[in-house]
């Protein structure tokens, strides 16, 4: 029976939910906007036929943006929203020091004397380096090197200062003031102010706040279940269309298709719209910590898809997940990009680090880094409804395949996950950022 394919390709349910989310405005973790997004997602789950739709609340460290600036003496040289913004969970305060441009901010770039310096690094990593170096790793290299402040310069043109959180699970507020600057501002700082005494000034507040996970179920009421997830929150400077309104809209569309195919599901499907992903995977970490790992057969986590037309499935070396992706690609004669390396970011990771098979589902793009993600340019106009529908069809087939009683999804041991992280050169960075789970 293929009617569900045509129904999905002509459905507006997912796209309408995407529009609903971006129209909320600010969906920052712990904000009223995030709560509105969670409520709309909970209701969307219920409206497509999922049962027991609810929001499971939890407390988080809140963070609210004020003004930020970089100054030379009393003169502001970067202070408006097109040039300089605070990174979420930066501490409030001023820090003054010699300005040092560290270019890409590779680990070896922090070996020079940086005590008391204001350091700037790029948001990207050169192709000559075999792994992408995350913002938080660069930040904590700067902290360890004794830097006074951290400047994160976008590599994407368009006067787009990037956002992205700092802090750790144990210390949610970072150690030193941190700001993002546009590519153009970063270039100007490097050309004019290398060696100057610059001041980074961050104004913000850090109230306690409440977030939550939107949860519902489809299929038979089995003890074992699959998790189909996304994150609902987004950074406060943008619509969060790609990251991650698209992922949440996609799982709503997949849920609509699965509700019409419940008889094809041998295992329960747990729908989860996680909260507080952008500030440290808080919602998924709490959920995964409370879950019985023997009952979670696999996780299909969708984050930042639709912008790239080709669906990308990072399967983290789980053979059963790789095979399922290949089956779906062959069945539909449609390209799916498969990757086996570990991706220790997004809401699949709290499960995968426990050995639970999990995908990071995204859209394949040509360049490293986030592109327009984590900037004010992450807007609805850059996405196409056709891509959402195509990807929803493929993911519906993937979930039904994994839910088959004859499909086995073997877990990995802690030692296997740790060894893979070390082999891929990711262990050192994760230890620096406080993310090493072993």
C-alpha cells in the first residue's frame, strides 16, 4: 500500500507547524516562546492522532540577553546587533586585555602565552583538519589558557554575528565573557586592533527558568519503543527555521503518516520534542538518564534538515542503523547520505553515549559549519516544503522498518563508544568542555 506516500507528499501538516513555530518569535530555552513552541508541538502530536500528548517540565539555568560591546578605551568599536552579540550563558561583566586573533582557533593555537588576553577565533575549521572543532571546545581552550574574554567570529558573510552557548552541565554559566561578531567585524578587528587593549562588555541576567519536553506515543503499547525526536527551542536572535523548526515540523509530519500506518508498527514510537537543546542538551539528557536503556531500541533524532535536500543519517557505527538506511534508500531509489562517525552534539547524543543505537538526522550541505544556522538569517524563506515532504516520506519508512519485530538493534558498550571517540580524535576536546561521559 502506497497511499501514505501520496498523502505525505501533498500534506501541509508539517509545513504549517513549521510556520507556527517560527511565528512564535523567540524560542530561547526557558522563555515564554519556548513554552509556546512546546505547547504547539504537544497539540500537533495530539491532532495527528498520537495519544497521551503532554509536556514533562524540568528546571534549567535561564539566561536573558542584554547589550554587549567591544571597546577601545571609551570608544565602542562593535556594539550593535549586526556586529556583536553575547553568547548565551556567558557571564555578565567586563574584561580588558591585549587583543589576539587566533585565526581558526585550533588546539595548538592556544599554546602561546594568552594570559589576560582577549582572544578571537573563527566559527569554522579548515578542511585540512580531520575533525570539526566546536565553539565550546575553542572557548574552554581559551579559558584554560588564561584568556580574559572570548570573541567568536563568523566565517559566513552578511554582517551576521553568530550565537551558541558556552557553559557546562556542572557549571552552566561560563567562566569568561564571550561574544559573537560578524565576519566583517572580525576582519576589521584583526586588521586594526591586533595587540591593542580591548574591552569585552557583556550585560545579561541568569534567572532560574522552566523548560520541558513535549511527549506523545503512537503504535502498540509495547515495553520496547523507538524515540522519534527533535528539539523545539531555538536561539533568541532568529526564527530558528532550520535549527530546529524544520526538525520538529518533520517529526510532526512523520507522526501524521505513522498514525495512518499504526498497524504496520510492531513497536511503540515515542515522539519527543525536546526543550533546552541549545544550552547543553538539557531536555534529552534528563530524558535519557531516566529511561531504561534496555527498552529504547533506537533513536531517530532530527536536527537541522530540510535546508539541504539530501537526507543525511549519521548512524554512529551501529550496523543495524546503517543497514536500515541503505534499505530505505534502495527501496525508494533515492539518495541518502550515510555517515559512521560519532556526532557528540544534538539530542541523540545522551542516548548514543549510553550505547543506545541512534541517528543524527540532518540535511547534507556542501560546507562545514552551520551556514546561516545560529544567526539571524535562519529564516523560513530559505526552506522548501518539497524537501520537508520528501524527507518525511523517507523517515516514515525508516521508522516503520526499525519498528519491525524482526529488526534487531544491538547496543554498544561504554568501552566501544569511548574507543571510537578516541580513535576519531574527539576525546580530548570533550574532556576540555566537560562532556566526556566515561
